C-alpha cells in the first residue's frame, strides 16, 4: 500500500464511529420520510375512494310538511284580529 492509502485508511478508521453513527441516523431519517410519504399516499387514496363512493350513491330527498306551521300561523293571525 502506498503511504497515501495508509493515511486515508487511518483517517477513515479514526472517524469510523462517527461515520457509522451518521449513516444510521440518515437511514432512520430516510425510513421515517418514506413511511410518512406512504402513510399520506394511503390516506389520500382512501379519501379519494370514499369520495368517489359517496358521490355515486343516490342522494336522499327529504320532503317537509309545513301544514302544521301554516295552520298555527293562520290561527295566530285570527286570534290577533279577534283581539283588536
């Protein structure tokens, strides 16, 4: 080995713990980032699928009967006219 290679090896060996620690930290960060992206993608796909499902379902129509309210209003008007 040339002296340059020996020096490079010694320098690498001296900083090996720091380098391994840094690589492990980068791997954890990378795994967290990929996990977050997968989680968000899954949520988005689920939300879109539910939206498509909900929009394809028939809408319920509700009919409101106002006859009781109308009758009550008419009776109030009649009572107000009788009171005058």
